[in-house]
C-alpha cells in the first residue's frame, strides 16, 4: 500500500509542476489554472495526511 501512496504523491507533484508551467506560460484560460493548482495541492495534502496517519506506531518499551 505504501508504494501506491508514493505513486499517487509523485503523480500529484508532477501534475502540480505541469499545471504551474502551463499557467505561467498562459496556456490555461481564466481560473482553470488556479483551480487545477488547488486540486493538485489538495491531492498532495491528502496523500501526505494518509501516509502520516497510517504509519506503524511504536510502543514505549517502558510501558510494556
């Protein structure tokens, strides 16, 4: 499962870079560029949140 999250995170990063490049070169009309940037950042944040939440927990050896 962690490799799938890595691929999703990489995909959102690549899409963010592509959208930023296309927005900078003015190839995306109107608010489409900023909307896609926000969508890419939201997807990236969701992947990071999911990966951080599902990390294995370490037990405190003093409590065992």
